[in-house]
C-alpha cells in the first residue's frame, strides 16, 4: 500500500485521532465479546445510547493521552514540517497510545475479577511484593490478549506514521504573519476542543467534568462498564481523592453512631475465630446457590456439612469489591463503595474498631495470613484497628522454610492453616483471631501432588475452592483437639465473590453474595438458617451485642438479630452504581439520583427496570445513608467522639 501523503497539519492530525477512535472501538468490541456473560446482551434500542456514551468516554481518553501530541502537531512554526520533528511526533504518538491501549486490553481480562474498570486505586498493587510474578503469569495465561495488543500497536504505528505522511507543497496562506495568526487560532481551537472533550462536551460553569459514575446518565447501569473507557477511568481516579456523590442534603436522616441491645446469644469471655475465605462467593457453594442441581458435585463438601450445625445467613453480602475492603468492613463496620476505603488518604485516622474494643475487654487480638506482612494493607490497618499480633509469610518461612510458597501469593492453605492453628495455641484466652486464606485466588494454583484430588469444575476457581475447603476441614479437625475449642465462636465468611458459571450469579446482587456463618461447638448458637439481608459491616455490631457491649460506637452496620421497623438493606457498588439491596428489590443510584429498580428475585437478569413506576418511602433514607458515608469519610470521623 502506498503512503498517503496528506496536505495540512490539522487534517493529518484529525486522521491520526480518527485512527485512535477506531482502535478504541476494536478494544471495546473485544471487551464486550469476552465479558458478554457479565455485561448482558445488547438490544437494538440500547445501541444509540451505547454508541453515544462510548464516543464521549473515548473522546475523554483520547484527548487526555494526546493533549501533548496535538499541541506539538499544531504548534505554529515551520520546523514542524521537518523530518526529525515528525519522527519525534511518531515516537510520542506511538508510545503514549500504546500505553493507553495496553491498559484498555488489560481491562478486558481484569474486569471479570474486579467487575469494574481499572481505576487509580488499582495502582496500589504495583507495590505488592508479588506484583511482577502475577503480571508475568497473566501474560502467559492471556497470551491472545497480548497478540491483540501487538496487532493494535502495529496498526497504530503503521497507519499513523508510515501510511499517513505529511505533504506540504505550498502554504495555503503565503503571508507569514497572517499564516502564523491563522495557525495559532487553529491550535487554540483544537486545545479548547480537547478540553471540552475531556470534560464530556460540557462547558457550563454549573457542570463538572464527567466522572465514571456519569456513564449511568447515558445508559442503563448494566452497560456502564461497557461504555466507560480507559485510560479515562485510570486518569480520573489517579490521585485516590474522595469523589462524593450528590444524593442527599439531609445529613441528619442517618447517623452512624449507634448502640446495640443485648442479644439472645451471650458469648462473653468466649474466644472468637473469624475465618475469611478468599473468593468463596456463594455462587461456588452448593448449599447456598440455586444454580446447583441435586445430583451436581459440590466443591465445598466440608462447608456444606458444617453449615448444618450452626447459624447460616443465606442472604449475606460482601461490603466491598476486593480483599482489601474486607477487614475495614468486618473490624470497623466501614464499607467500600466505588473506591477502596484503604486507598483513600482519609483512611489514615483514629478508629475505635472491634479489635480495639475487645482488647479493652481483656481479649488478645491477632491476624494470620499466609502472604507478606505488607499485603493488602492488612497489617497497617490492623494496627489502627487494634490488632496486636500478626502472623504472615515471613513468620512461616522463618520457622518452616520456603518450600510451601505457592509462587504468587504466599503459603498454600493446607500448610498455613495448621501453622495458624499452632499459633492460636500461643494466644492468651480469651482471644479474637482472624485467619485469612489465600489459595483460592487467581491464578488458582494447586500444590504439586494435589492436582488430581479435586474436581475440575466448570470454571478455573472451582478446583481451588475444593482444595481450600479440604484445607479448612483439616483445620477444624485439628481444632477439635484443642482445649480452647469448645469455648470458641467460629465465624466463617468470604472476602468477596469471584465469578460464577451461570448468568444469574454474575448479576447484582447475587454476584456479591457470600456465606456468613456462626458456629459454637458447645451449642450456644443452635443450627438455623436466617434469610435476613445482611453484610460484612453488620459483623461488628452483632458481636458487640453478643458481648453485651453497652457503649455507643461508630459503624454503618446493624446487629444481625436486631428487630427494626425499617426493612433490612445492604449497600454495595457495582459498575459505577450504588446498589441498595432489600429482601426482594434492588435499587441502583448514580451520583445524583435513582436510576434503576429491579425485582431481582423474579427478574434476576435485570431486564425490566421499574424505576418509572416503583415508589418507596425509603428511597430518601437510602440516599442519606450513602451520603453520610462520604460525609464521615471526608471528615475522617470513625469514632463516637
């Protein structure tokens, strides 16, 4: 193909920018095809709004990345026509947009784990000790994505600077002063247009530049992640600053300072062992998911059996998106919504969290996790929350050796859980101990010699779910012989879900369901199932009630056993929206208003949006609840005083 020599800098720049739109569209198409089971099928009626929104967010991405390129392409000096200057432009254009495309391609695969676009808070994982190991592992696993990326980069450079060439035979305006003035006007116009594009084509002083949550202003919430574009999402959330919605001005409608009444289950002076299972969403557990048929194999035979002997919350939800969100939710009753709470600068503050309160009551507090001490900010937050003893990868390897490292995250579960059990023996009773497993995390590594022991399952995680369930069985069998066992409350939950093998459990709110289970070997808590809507942030108020704690405390959860006139609800964030889940209704809010209402029990694929017809007296309360969170986080206020 012959080179296309284009006359005029502005025209050439427009063609190169147009090329970027085409490459971004190809990336979005790949994103949709790969994640169609999560995003949902498109309808003809939805296409115009999806195309419009995609153009708006791609424009923001393209101009964010290419603002320097546009400036250097249109700078009104004759040296821009020199070959060396065009070569510089080629390097800038190719490198910056290759980086942008790499983020976009990475989004295609990472989305299934996070269920939202790559954003600024994800950059914290660069500091994790195992980041590069996971990075190279992902490169190998998603090699076809790398090939697609290379193809786009080749097209980017070849079309942009080999096929398209500058051709200047004579200047359109011969008078130099007039020509410079005209070129300056073009430059200023182009830069202003770029700024307007970055803002979402809004220039009104009354409006703000678009954010990720604005996607729901153009399309239904289920399509929000499809129309969003990286690197827009990454750049707009880069500084981890708190982005507050404007849902309610009634700051007195909800206050997170509360107290609890005593509960029928008294656990004063009992040990508490909180077991947090990595990625054990309810979708993978036969006794909690209706996607399993009666004759289907179970990946969690031990949990299914254990759940018959204690209190099982069958409609329980995670209070954040990832592992880093789990401990603020469980220990301090503080959820994470669109941003990880611990990624915000406002998380560095004073707390009066559950471990600290229990410490005041004479409890020994500890946390055990087979990854490094710095992983997921567990230790840094744990110290603020009142955890006094930590056991991590470094402790295991100093005592046992390095042979049990899984190559990515830490110590295999079947090795670390017995080690944790031995460390619990060293704790002075009563104790509050949290154990966080890790093997059932991507890339789902099974230790050598165990590969054929567990069922493969329908998706990759199932085999490691079965492996970790077996490791948990061994942990409980070992605990039975301990003198502290019968005087212990065991709580088993998961930090978050991780995919599913069917459409229902990939949709909100089911994709956020996790087990929450309480078990006392002594039988203080009888076997029962409770279908009340609860979440991780309710754990702290519940335990405080069971301890007969009388003082006020800060928290966004409620006691599991509390009887209230207001219908129980939980709040989480999914694809740029706030999801308020009640027993049978899912409400979705963007940063400004209610945008979705679904009967998720009967319409679990969320096809029928009832927002125009549904009325509820609690909607303003839900708005105030969400707004209160941002008010308190903005003030860094997480204590009663």
